[in-house]
C-alpha cells in the first residue's frame, strides 16, 4: 500500500476536510446501497455489499489516497472547537441510524429474503449501529448534558448503554495496563480479547455507576442509573419494532447488535495492542502518553470515523473534538487504517505476524513496556529473545 503523505499548509488544513466530514454520515446509510443493488440486480448476495466495501474497498482506498500527518496549529484549535458546524455533522448521524434501522427492519420482514440475504442485511445494519456508537463516543466525552443524552440515544439501538461510563471512567483511567479489559495484550487473539473485553466492560460499567449512585445516596437500580436509562430506550425501540413487524424482526435486531459489539471490540483491540504504561518507583503507572496508543493517519478511514484513529491525542485530551485532534511522532503507527486492521485481526496468525514485532520494536525490546497475554508470556519472551 502507498504511504504517501499529503502536504498541506496549516491554513488549508483548517478547511480542506470541512465538508468531507459529511462522509461520516454516509456510513450509517450503506445498508441502503445494498438494498438498492439487490432491487436493481436481483441477487440477495448484494446485501453483503456494505460489508465487502468496508472490509475490502476502504482499505484499498486508504492505501491509494495515503496519509495526512499535518496538525492544526495552536491558533487554529480554539476556532475549530468553537465552530458549531462540526458538532452538527455528528448530530446528523443520530436520526439516520434510527431511520435506517426502521427501514431495514421493515425490508427484512417484507422483502422475501433468503436466509443469507437476511443475514447480509442484518450485518449491514450492524455497521449502521456501529456508526451510531462512534458518534456516541464523540458526544459522550463532551461536558454538556444535552450531548450526553444524545450519546445515550446513539448507543441505544445496539443495546450498548454501558459504554460511556465504562469508557470515560474505566478505560481512560486504566488504558494500556493489565487492569484494563479494553486494552489488548501481546499474543492475545481478537477472539480471546472480545470474550474478555465485552463482559469485563459491562461489569466495570455497572460497578462504576453503582459507586456514583451510592455517593449521591441512590441505589443501583434507580431511575438515575444511566445504564438503565439507555437500556429503557433500547427496550422501547426494539419493543416498538416487534409490535410493528412481529417476531420475524428479532433475529435482525440480535444479529445487528452482535455485529456492532464485535466492531467496537475490533477498534478496542487495535487501539492499544501490546502497549503498556510503566510503573514508577512507588508502583504507580505513568500518565498515558502518545506512545500508549496505536495511531493511523490514513485519510479516508479517519474521515469516516471522526478521526478516531488519532487515538493518542484523544487520550491526552478526551474532551477535544474530532476535527482538532493531532498527530504525534512518538505514537506508533498502524500499517493500515482501522478497517484494514479489523480484517487482519480476524486471522490471528496474520495479525501476530504483522503486529508483534512492531510492538517489540516500539518497546525497544523492553519487556517492562509490553502488555503480555499472561498464558503466552514465557513463550513470547523466548521467541523474541526478551529478558525481564
């Protein structure tokens, strides 16, 4: 793949992607492209087109278009943050997620699909839900009550209401440590990680929310519980679709939620694989630094994902909006954007071949800077000639 870096002046950087961010709102609409192709060309296999586009075409385009490592200047950042246009782009995703879910649910029940056509459509709607979850991630880091509520609405379709609590208060605190269920470890496959991360995130979110409520004098099973608030929206939404369309829509709702969960786990797996914060002489972890997140400057996937791939700056400044996130030279770089890395993660042997030596090289061979999967630590230490 190409590693071309776009060369742009800072003043151009402020504006050149302004309207291109709208491409992020196309992601929730992709199931409609699959439906359009099926209606035009007649085969249910076209309903898999959104998944093929995102796992196949987008990584190729990422390589062809190249990377952009330019940063907004310190003078540009306040203006970028203050411009309401960028927030409105994120807001636009939310009604699209709900409308696409409703339409695709109706289509799945009434279009006479084969079992594999139904599956393809449900997977495509999973991408829609994941796009909503990404918008929810962006909104959930903001301090305003309205944006926090919009974040809950974004997470509700896929029943992922625990995310903001776990992510903001758990993951951001414990990132790149063995204590973090959302930080993957060297030698840990995507599948083992997902089996650990998903239940770990739900458990930690409930514990964190219970502590918050207890501090305010409320029981965990309280209307003030934000996990239950979002869950109520999920129940209302799924219940309305079931009342409207019958039990035939239930498999689509379940499959699309599983797909969305797996996609978010894919992002978590990629973002901190094998990276470890060191401890000081008193046993406390150092502050998260850019070198504790894998970054990617691939232009297309960054625009599609609200620049989630500039993950180091996100951890340094969690409330910073996507359009103002910066590249750091010390942050380790992925060989592809997230969509290509997701595909690679599905084949553990290829993932380990591509990423393990990158982890070790970034850690300069120091085991104290590597987050090992415990059952494989001794094997990997011996394989790569590492010493404690």
